[in-house]
């Protein structure tokens, strides 16, 4: 099985996209932060220039132009091109004091670049103001500010590069792990597709989205495996159980063909037809079970009062049971018990349970139909005081064609309880076989939670009201 291209992988593309988006967001945040730092540094530089200007302005106000000249000259030895520059000129434009030759600059704040003056080797933030009729220009070097801004910019650049590298590394690791998990899922799916239905998709303890999906798929695979195994078993059972009646039919018809009289031939043909009817009934039962299990019979679902339905069945079978030597009883609640279901299938379910009890219990046995409400479920049960079923056999008698060894001499195909199970599952119910001490008790519990799981069907009422 060929793996998908690394760069065509959805995990790879998503990792790259999210890494680029994260780095872009981080870079945008750095740009905003750099602009804020740069604005703060420029503001501090402006405050420094104004502080120097006000010192000279204060000296001018205290001692006149001589005080201003003295103050400028006291600051004159400052390192040229590195710290502060001054220029004081009289109204005629003659230089009175200063440490820098500055040409014409506008009033207020402005920036002096190296190209503005030949002797300037650095950027300066300058301020030009009036001292009476005199012009005073004060400037402060932006070298330290520019250097700090460069450091901030370089640090932002490096951190962005580190974040991008770590993001790509993390994306590569995440992509590798995702591809490994998906590759494992693909291998398992490939094996399942080639007939290994016992395989299951791997599920990690993290239970993330992939694990949840794998769990649901595993549940579906389990059901599929059971269905396939059931289909194989049904095929084997049909071949085994129908081989005998079909063989008898051949022998009966062959004897009829060689009969000496018309009455003997007619009797043989009638016996053969009886065998063929039994085979046809078996196939019909298998077909009905398949239709029920395929959920194709839910179209007739409607609110059903089990109390009314059970009483109708009881009144019908009470006469039949009496005629055959059985005692049939009924226990029911005072109020109606409503569920959502198919009335015909529920009648079939109860009829199969009653027929099963009468077929496998001795004459004179008592059979009881019980309808009751237990917590959040409606429970319909049929119990008898016959020989019962051994505990180790109770789980298997619900399988198609399975019959107890002692029941193989009785009439039947082994599909009665299988149909009960199929009808119960269609209605979201559970079938339970228990010891009746003596005898067998078969209970069908229809719960509200199971019935609500029916797709596109009315909600189970599950009320005894």
C-alpha cells in the first residue's frame, strides 16, 4: 500500500499554514511593539532637548543675553557629534555662542541628518526657539536612540526566526506523528478490506477526535464481523438442517414414482409436499428475520398499547392452550402500557414465545404471560414450569437453527427464538432468558433510552398510564 506524498498530506499542509499564520501574527505584534518603543525613545529625546533649552532660557531670563551666552559656553565642550549641540545667534544672524555650525532650521522640532550639515556625523533632534530677539537652537544626538532601536529590531528579528524555526520543527513532529497514526489506520483498514474482519483500528489513551472516530468504526466493524459470521453460520445451518428434509423429499417422491397403486403414489406425493412446505416455511422465516434485522420493517411503527395487544393474544391462545392440555395465565397492570412499535411484529414475538413454551413443555404445564413496568422500561415476559434450558445453552438458543439435543425430535426449525431476538432488537429491546425455578422465563424489556435510538421514528412513549 503506497503512502501519500508528504507535501500532499493534509497534516503537512495544515501544519505549514498554521505555522505561517502564527509567525505572521507574531511578526505583526513585533512591528507594533517596535513602533511603540521607537515612539517612546523619540519622546524621551525630545524631552532631553527641551530640558537643555529651558536651562538656557532660564539663564537668559535671569541675567539676559550674557547669562545665555555663558550657559551655552559652559556646555560647549560637549563631545561633538555625540551629545548635545548649541547655536545662539543675534537678531542679525551673527553667531554669539555655540559648538556647532547649523544652517537654517524651522521653528520648533525638526531632525538634522548627516546630509544637512557637512560636519554632522549623526542624526540630531533639534529645537529652535526665541530668546527675546535672539535665536537659540538646541539639538541632541539620536545615536543612542538609534542604537537602542537597532538592538530592539534585531532582537525582534531573531525571536521571530526562533519562533518560526520552533514552529516548523513542532509542525514537522506533529505531522510525522499524525502521518504515522493515519498510516497505521490505513494499514489496518487495508487488512480489513482484504478479509481480516477481526482486525481493529488502533485507539490511543488520549481519546482525541481520531480515537473517537476509530472507536466508532471499531464498533461498526464488530457488528459487521458478527453479521458476516452469522451469515456464514446461517449458510452452514441451512445446508445442514435442510439437507435431511430435502433428502427425505427425494426418497418419498422416488417411492411415489415407483408405487404400484395410485393411492400409494398419492400418499407419497402428499408426504413430499409436506416436507417441501416445511422447507418453504423455513426459508420464509429466514427471509422475515433478515427483513427485520435490516430495519426495513420500521415503516409501520406507531404508538401501541401493549396491554390491549397482550390481552388479545391471551384470549386467542387461551383456547388453544386448553385444547392442547396447558394452563395459560395472564398478569397485567391496571393501566395501559404504551410503546412505539409494529403491532404485527409484537404479536409475532409473543406468539413465538407461547408456541415455544407449548412445544417444549410436557402436557399439563403452566404458562404465564406477564406485562409489567420496571423502573424506566416496559417488560413483557413468558414463563413456564417445564424442563427449562441449561444456563450454558441459553445464549445459543437465540441463534438461527440452534436446537437443544433433546428438542431435535420435535417439530420446528430452530428459528422461533431467533425471530423473537430480531423483533426485540428492532424495537430497541433486550431479550433475557432466566431460570423460572422450575422452567424458563423469557423477558423482553423495552427501555426508553433504547427506543429513542431508532432513527427517524417517533419517540418511545414507555408509559403505563
